[in-house]
């Protein structure tokens, strides 16, 4: 649901935002064209809305997941 509010056209980015939403993150677009993921107790994570590296989605997804795991430990 959050991806529709951000008006994200890229399907991989929409999936990433929905994944982050499931982990309890909120996402917002920055003025510079990036996506900011934030969750209480965890430093904000930023990623480009249109990355040039095909692994960016996977890397950001892993970063978000690891932050939640560290917070739970």
C-alpha cells in the first residue's frame, strides 16, 4: 500500500517498499530522488529510486533485514 502513496513506477522498487513496510519501516521520497526508509530505534537507510547497479535492490533489502535482526538481538 505504501508504494502507491509514493507513486513509484519501478516494479522492483515497489516490491522493496512493500518488503520494508512488512518489516515495520516507513518510506518517503527525498527531494534528491532517493527513498528514505526509517524505523524507530534504527538509523535511516537511503537508496536511489533509480539505481544503476542491478544488485542495489537485493543489497538494500538485505541491509534492512539485517538492521531489524540486529535490533531484535
